[in-house]
C-alpha cells in the first residue's frame, strides 16, 4: 500500500480543517471496510486518512420522539440492530444493517460509509430512502442537508465536496401505523453484493395502504425511487392483484444492465418479486400478533 498520513480527530471542526489542508487527497474512514480494500487495490490513493471513529457526533445514535433517529455516520451496523428501540421502529434499516458483510464486517462497517461510498448496490441506501432519511453534511462554512435519495449522483460519486464530510443521517420517526422492510437478492446467502435490493416503508390502516415509499438498489447507476408504484398503492388494499401490479410498476422504474451477475430482464423480474414480498413483510410487521422482526 502507498504511504499516507493518519489522523484521528475528535471533533467535526478538526476533521473539516484536515480536509481543508489536504484537499481532494484526503479520505474519511469510518469502518474502513470499503476504503482499506480500495487502497490495497490502488483504486483509492489518499495521501491523508481521517479516522472518524473518535468524533462523538459521528458516533452518536439517538432516538428523539420529536425528530426521530439521528444515526451518526460512523456508527457500526452492529450498534443499530442491537438497539431494541431502533430495531422496533426502523425494521427496514435493521434488515439492511444485518445483511452487510459478516459479523466481523458489521462490527466495523457503518451505514454512513455504505452511503458515502456511492455504490448503487449498497444495501442500506434503499432502506434509508424508503424511510425518508436526510443526510447531514458538514463543510467549512455551514452544515447542509440533502435527502438520501439525492446523495449518490453516479457510481462511486456523491454530492459531497472535497471539503465536506457526512455527519450522519436524520430519519423521521415512523408513526405507529407504519413499518418498513428491506430485501435483497444475491446468488449466495452471505457475503455477496446485491443483484437487486428493494426497500419499502408503508403506512397502513387495517389491510389498506395509506402511503408507501419504494426504493430500488443495484438496478441503475444510482438508487431509484419507484414513485409510480408507491403512488399506485395509496388507498388500496394490499391484495394479490394490487401487489402484482405494484411489483410490475417498480420493475418498470428500474434501469438495470446485463452483466455477469444477471441480465437486465432477470433483474427486472426480481424487482417485481422483491417489491411484492417486501410489501407483504412490512404489512405483516404491523399485525398485532407479529413477534419481532
Ligand atoms: C467482506 C465484505 C463484505 C461486504 N458485504 C457488503 C454487503 O453485503 N452489502 C453492502 O452494502 N456492502 C458490503 N460491503 C461493503 C462495505 O462493508 C460497506 O459498504 C460498509 O457499510 C462501508 O462502511 P465503512 O464504515 O466500512 O466505510 P469506509 O470504508 O470507512 O468508507 C467508505 C467510503 O466512504 C467514505 N466515507 C466514509 N465515511 C465518510 C464520512 N463521514 N464523510 C465522507 N466520506 C466518508 C470513505 O472515504 C470511503 O470512500 C462488504 C465489504 C466487505 C469487505
């Protein structure tokens, strides 16, 4: 691996100053489970690595009844799904956090890193989008917010400027009649990248859907919001015909390519299947006798 300087600041300001000094050659490190591999492969060659794990704002996981969940960018996946209050309110996020890598990877890997890496296949991103998450970004002059659905702009590219860092994600508190789910398809059960990922969040009244959000991963250059499918669901009972049609509309929103891991046609088919299943899983989570996630 090439030589680089290592810094472990304890505040956002200190990290911003380091970014200002080192410019585009600096990289934030949360868990390092993407960055270290990219540095070993030579695809990323930062001259300065800024370890975020000692910045308390980026390690903060807090649930507020008014503002919802603040998930610091460097909070490892394990801390998300081991937190019962978070797990019960944000099951879709937990589905995704539990799927990332292995136990060892999840001890370090963060949702912030998953998002900032900019991969269209990142598991947590469709879940975050479905939940209405907003990214909080700190820069030299001010903090700004960007909806997560607009954060990734191309494979490996995000809205972050060279002098900015991701502080965390703010996720609204879902009402009592809402739930969420994330499902992915991979050829192997574990340690594989999504061929398709689908995140949904649904607000229900009995068996009827009041409002839905659907986001797709790995079927386009960035995550895709399946707006038509979500709009179609509003005010409908989630019966077989409705679910089938919502799945078809979601598949139409996808823009997949053919590659060695699946053809575009196959991926579209999987989008429709996973959308249907994720909607069913979400509705099941709202039934009174449902036990856990
Ligand atoms: C064996 C293995 C299995 C994996 N399995 C999966 C999987 O199933 N699903 C999946 O989605 N991913 C998977 N990954 C990829 C990786 O683990 C995830 O993307 C993880 O969530 C990245 O988080 P991290 O904290 O390690 O990020 P890091 O590696 O620390 O950072 C990732 C990128 O984001 C940038 N960055 C990080 N934090 C910030 C910040 N606060 N501000 C600005 N930029 C920042 C870094 O500079 C880097 O470019 C796997 C990786 C490995 C090695």
